[in-house]
C-alpha cells in the first residue's frame, strides 16, 4: 500500500497520545469538578451566582490552560518540516536566472 511507507509507529504514537490525552482530560476535568462541587469545595458565596456557573467557569479556564500545553505538543507531532521548500531550488528563482 502507498500509506505504509509514510506511516510508522513513531509518527502515529504522538498523534494517538494527543487525541487520547484531549479526550481523557475532558472527561477527567468534568468528573473532578463535579465531585468538588458535590463535596462542597466549590460553592457559591453570592445569591446571584450558581455553583453550575462556577463549575463552568473553572472548566473553561482549565480548557484554555490545557490547550496551551497540547498545542505545543501538536507542533512537535505535526511538524511542517517535511513540507518546507528550499529557496535555492525553487522554480521561480530559477526562472529569474534565465
């Protein structure tokens, strides 16, 4: 198959780790925040603010922090290096020399 030479275990493993890490942290984050709210660690101190809104705020903040780390890891995993073109061998510069 034509895909076998392009795919290897070393290229698929980081991609698998990124996707599974994102889904695991999404589930784990929601689970932990729900437990913290049920135990009473996350509670509302104002009558106009519900615990659900506080949970949602914490979850949104954790998503932003988590995405910073996963974006750095994805830059390593999905590198642009194989697609870069050398400026010396590009076609438009060869036409200018003729």
